[in-house]
């Protein structure tokens, strides 16, 4: 076991998980260092929740190994659990209790109690809901209560499974700030999300999963850099798509939306060759007396990368 200060807080090595004959996770590996926020992104059913549930010690893996704070979370649950906070996709609340009673209940069983009930609710802006029954909270308010409970004992490791689903944009931003504060204070976070902006904003590193495998991993900049640059424009009316030029040997893909055809070239990441392709395109348009409306050149976004992974199957 690596006991150095920078030893991974979360380690996943060749993890497999089967449900009967179905293999939901097919040999994934990654690690999360102290104080890092790692985001697991992926298509529906990719295996993110399964992975998080194994890390939380809810089930033993079918193959490979996982470690949290150097321990096996399933067989050494008692060593790991007091230091972890969990926010599951479905919060397991007693919905007859009020919000304040729920926090009081969790505080009573919590190994550490750094915040009062009022402070706990204040952290997620639910002070004015203290006397409301949990069943009467909106979906986004329930997520906020769940986050307050997950962080109640100042855990070293926080597992957040789609923490901001159902939140309005302001609550989402406030939650991001809370998560960033926790990370600044040294908490290690593993988060799953379908919001790519959330991953871009919060994650030090991320992985994109698809059908049980990690397809891409790295910092958001590294993952995006692998995808290169894009040139897009509206195809002038009446110009057949097969008249569009090849740019650096790349053929345009076209898309028809609301009666308007848009062309897109997926180029390499090298800025010089992108500039040459652009010059070539403009030369072609000028020569043919065409005006390229909505012309844009941009780096691939995380969304482009995600869609590429999702469609590559
Ligand atoms: P989403 O983004 O939709 O929440 P996910 O990436 O979290 O998806 P998982 O919930 O881990 O995906 O599910 C991975 C696959 O395993 C899915 O095909 C799912 O149907 C299947 N699965 C999950 N739990 C079980 C179970 N208990 N029994 C059988 N199959 C399961």
C-alpha cells in the first residue's frame, strides 16, 4: 500500500462488474489523487453508477480491484465508511420527517458534527424549509438536502452521483461553489454528471465511459485536444454538397436543420494546418463567388468529444 501523502485516494484497477450474464463494466482503470475532483461522464447505462456503488462498498466487484483511502471498501467497510460522504441518485430519505428532523437524525449518527443544524441547512440555502416535510420539497431542493447530508461529517472523500440533476440554474451554480469550496479545503471528489459544463467547470480530470469502458480520459483540455478543430458554415443555397472542397484531405459532413444545410469539417488540432484549411476554403469561395454565412472556426468542445464517443459504437 502506498502510504505517501500523494497516494491515490481512489484506485480502480481492471474493474469488471457483471449482472448475471450482462457485463456492465468491462475492465476500467483510473485513480483520483488527494484533493482532486474527478468526473465520470458517459452515455446512459455506461456503468458510472455501478462503478460508484462498488467504490462506496455496496457490492464486491466481479473482477479487478478498487481501493478507497488504501482499503477495500467492501471487505473493510468499517475503515472506509466514516471518511466518505455519499450522494446517491435516489436519496433514501424518511419523507415524513421535516428537513430539520432529517438533519438532526443524520447528525446523531454522524462520526463528526462540525456544523449545527442551522449551519448545515445554510450551506445549501434550505434554512427557510427547516420545518417542511421532506416529501414536500421539490426535486432540486431534495438534491440540496442530500448534498448537505453527504458533507455533514466533513468527509475526506465525497461520491456525488449526478448531484445537480433537477436543480434550477441558480441552485446548480451555488452547488458548484459549495463543491469547489470542499475541494479547496482538501476533499477528494468523484462525481458523475450528464452536464458537460459541470464537468468542464469542476473537474481536474475526467473520463468518458461508454458501454462499460473508459473511452477517453485526462484533463478536459487534453480530452478536447485529441479531437482537433472544426470549421462550419451555412452551405450557400442551391450548392450541392458534393461541390464542397476537400480541406487538407477532409470531406465536409452536412446537416439539414430547419431547411438550412450546414457544412462541418473535422480537422486536426494543429493551428497552422487549420489556418491553411481556412485560407483554402476562403480561396475556393472567392473563386466561386460564394458567400459563406455563419462561418466559424473553433476548437472541439467537450460536447463534440462526447457525441463522437457516443456515436463511435
Ligand atoms: P445513467 O447515466 O443512465 O445513470 P450509468 O452509467 O450510471 O447510467 P449504470 O446504472 O451503472 O449506468 O448501469 C450500467 C448497466 O448495467 C445498464 O445497462 C443497466 O441496465 C445495468 N444494470 C445496472 N444495475 C443493474 C442490476 N442491479 N441488475 C441488472 N442490470 C443492471
